[in-house]
C-alpha cells in the first residue's frame, strides 16, 4: 500500500491467520463494490413530500427528547437516574412507534425491552467508569453497544452489556477523540496507538496520561472476561481493527494523493474489522459465515458514517470515498453501490447450541482463529 512505509513499524504482527482472512474479506468486498451498479436501486415504495415531512417531525421528536438541554445537563451533572431514563423511554415510545409505522420498519418486534435495559445499564456503568464522560462521547460508545446487542440477538445470545461489550464500546471515545483531533500531531497519535498495540498483544506498558489509563483499564476488563489463552481469536480480531486504524491515518494526511482504490480498501478494512471485533467479543469465536456477515455489516456502517460526515471530513481535509468526488452526480454514483452491496449480506440463521458462533463460551474456546 502506497504511503505505508513509515507506518509499517506501528502495525501489529499478532493478528495470526485472521490477518489473511481480513485480506480475503477486503478483496471480496472490493469486488462487491466494483460490481454494484451505480444506478440507485428501484424502491418498492416511494414517499410524497407530506409523508417525508411527517417522518421528519416524528424523527425530530425522538432525537429532541434524547438530546434536549435538560437531559444533557442532567447527564453531565450525574443526576440522570434510572427512573428518569425509563420515563424518557416511555414518553418517547409513542413517537418512536409512529415513526416506525410511517417508514414501514418493524424494529419494535426486535428492539424490545432487552435493548432498552442494555442501554440503561451501559449508561450507568459508563458514568461510574468515568464521571466526567461527555454526553456525546457516551452516545458514541452507546452506538457500538447497540451494534453488539444486535449481533447478540442474531447469534442467539443474551442481549446485555457484558464486560467485553462495555469495554470495547468505551474504547471508541477515548481512542477516536485523539485520532480525530486535528490539534494532535500524527506523532502523538502514533505514540498512543503503539501503546494500545502493546496492551492488546499482552505487553505490560505503563500508561502516561488519564486517557491512556482508561484505555489500559478497558483492555484489562476484556482480558478478565475473555482470558487471552482461551480466546486467542478475540485479541487477533482486536489487533485487526487496530491495524486498520493505523492505516486510516493516511486519510488524514494533508495533501495526500491516495488513489480511490486505496481509500476504498482502507475504508473497507476499518469498517469491516470494527464489527468483526464486535462479533468476536460477543461470541468468543466465529465461523466463516459469521465473519463474513460481521465484516460486511461493518463496511456498510463505515460508509454510512462517511456519508453522514462528508461535510466535516471535507472541511478537515480527510479523504473518504464521499469527499474525493465532486457534485451531486458523483455523490449519487458513490452512494448507490453502498446501498446495493448491503443486500449481499444476510445474517446466518441462529442454530441453538452451535458452538462455532459462540453460544457456549467453553465450546467457543476451541474454535477461535
């Protein structure tokens, strides 16, 4: 990969055979992307202007209830008690159900009380872990909790914020806030990720800042629940997303001339390995079909994030597939393959007692890559 020579020393060699599997999955999804039509998919249902406005009103009601100033202040003050969270959920439920009805998405049949309880417990634990955690950082972590809860549901596991779910989700605000900080030098970012690499590989290095102390504590938490000798695949998966994060620093270099194909492979690897790690952390081990599903799910989420952050990324000079094009036509031509390739995946059907997808941790120990 062009431009990687000076970053190669920061990559981990501890990914084992999972490194080759990730390369295979990147190639697979590169092919899916290139083969996908640039024409938007014909929708089974279309919405008029009035229907769109109704959806916007209901969505605004839900988002406003979750991010209002009183809620923000209560969270920062540590006074957002479980009873109040439950009342908020009850108050927002009618608007949420109307929204789902308007868009014909029966999520309420899946995202039931277990997901609400998981979110509530996670917020409580996050506040206890770091009372100074910002609300936007807590939400950033919570988004990954929801993804991991969804994987638990798909894999037939209990939907709950386990210690690995909590720990991995909490890594995001501490790590990403440094990696995305334009004020931090690349050298400072690489120094942090080098320490994280060593911790994920099992080395004992002292933390040198409050943020590093939090990251070290989160790795320790994962190791307590998923001991390294019993679950080697978990730590290989964590090192694959680590390597992808290092490579993604190329997208932030001022004046970089990385070609679209290189940006595509970086984006696929970063998004795919993120949810691949999610899967390993919730299941302990994954079979090939589950690996492919998790990786594909992650690539779609990465592209969705890049599309959503297009204006901000452009302002900061970060090169993604959505910032290197120009004009509406180029944007549509880029977004259409993303939407079409999403239909390539389907979650494998849960099979009760199947040890390969980790429903039994003791059986999963033998199956990790």
